[in-house]
C-alpha cells in the first residue's frame, strides 16, 4: 500500500506517470449524412507490442444506450448485424496510421450512426493503469445544402475569347442551427 502511495506521489511531483491513455477528438462532432466520417484514435503509455489492437463501439441514440460492436482490428466476427455488410463492403473500416494510431472511417454516414463512439484498446499491460477507452459524441445532420448558379451569358459549348468578360454567380445555403462553414470553388472543365 505504501509503495502505491509513494509511486503516486512521485507521479504527482514529476508531473507524469506511465499509464495507458486513449484519446479521441473532443466532441460533440457534427457531420452531414451521406458524407465520410473519420475518427482518429491514439493510444499511448502502454506496455507490450508496438502494434496495438482497437475495438470500436457505438452507443446509438435510438437504441437506449445499448452497446453495438462496429469493428475490431483483431476479430473479424466483431461487428454487430447492422454493421456486418458495411464492414464487408469496406464502407466501414479501420485505417492504421501507425501501431498505436488508427482511424475509424465510415464512407457514407447514416442518420442511425448518431450516438457515442467508443474506441477501446484491449490490455497488453502488466498492470491495469490508466484508461483503456475514450468516447466521443457524433451528431448526424441532414444534408440541406442548396446551390444556385448563373452565368452572365450562356456558353452552350461555345468558346470564350480570352479577355472577354464572364460573370459567374453562385449562392449556397444550409438550413442548420449548427455553425457551418461552406467553401465554394470555381474551376474549368476540359479545354
């Protein structure tokens, strides 16, 4: 007992302690249905293999907080039924950035994907110290993007003389109560 107190005091005095720490981005995260989601998960302060395993769970808002297995780096049979076809097709996958860094990728986010995502790392440590999972809330918003565009004259496949005036107008709007950023880019197709 005294050795634990001494170790704790040393950790406090030095300002660090080697124990497992799992990290996800702070939330809540707001994403649009039909678009990709990429959630990085990092584990540090662990013992054992440099290549750590990761398991992802979802606590869906519409499922009363029940835990659903999404995907695992160590068990192909891990996904619960709603995720099995999405994992098999590659729509839901884990991309490994390094041995202790992965990203959960959902290619096309669905409204039912809304909830709390948990990244869990099975223990490779000789003692149970630190946190073995982290959770982030993901809110899925409907795609309400509307775009209107006009040109000062119709080109209809005609060439435009270099130096001639052409005015392009684009208006984009989103109906959301969340603070949203839009980026609009004009480009030329073919030549």
